[in-house]
C-alpha cells in the first residue's frame, strides 16, 4: 500500500474533522501500534515507527515542560489532554489535541499507554502558540532540568493568573467558540 506522505518542508498538515490518530506505546514510551492515519499524516511508515520512542515525532516548537506535565499526569494514573505540535518525516508539521490514557492489565499492572489525537480548533492553536513560544524561549535560556523547571514555573504562573489548573485550562481552550 502506498502511503500519501505529508507536504513539503515546514508546511502544516491537517487532519480531517472525522479523522483520529491512534497509537499505543509500552511503559517506556516506545511505539507498539500506529494506525494508518498516523502513518499518512506523519509520513513515517509502520516500520519506521514501531519500536521507536514516541518522541521521534516531537517538533522543536514543543516545550519540554508540556511533556513533563504529561508524564507526571500519567504516572499518577490519570489521563492527559494537551495540544501537541508534531513533526512530519519531511519537515512538515501537524497539530493535535491529544488524549493519552494509561493501559492496565487485568491484574491492574501498567502495561502501556493509548493515545488518540484529533484536529484541534484553529482558535485553540492560536491561543496555545504564544504560550508555547514563551515556554520554549525560557527553555532555551537554561540547560537540562533547569530549563524544564523554569518553563513549568512560567506555565504555573499563567495558570495562577487565570485561577485555574492544567486540565481546566486545556479543556476551556478547546471548548471555547472560535473567534472571528
């Protein structure tokens, strides 16, 4: 089967409203399943994705602090919601509204993570971009853990200004009516 790859360098690829990207990982974040939509949008083949860490598609515009929030949330046994900009194989990119859920065995042992991603609203992306840009700028001023810690401190300050927590902030952005 020939997969339609994403468009040229630094071009945005969009999911159709009815499309979902699905993947599963083991407990270390290594990909063990991808659906055809994932392959088509990202431009990577199944063999290029399986066994690789999920961050193989991480875009450099994504603050590392967002992934710290994600892993902290998942390690608490809770599902994560968030906006993620991913990179395509050819240098393009795509935005998703991600829902990542811990997967447990019948004996309640954590065995991996299940992620379903859909196209976020353009309004939501436009609200998230300045926040992520500020976080990335902060992360560039520091190295290692200090970069993530400083970015998280900034992000927490933004949530405090809005008198909200992470999940409420993310869900409120996604559920707002588009602005004209």
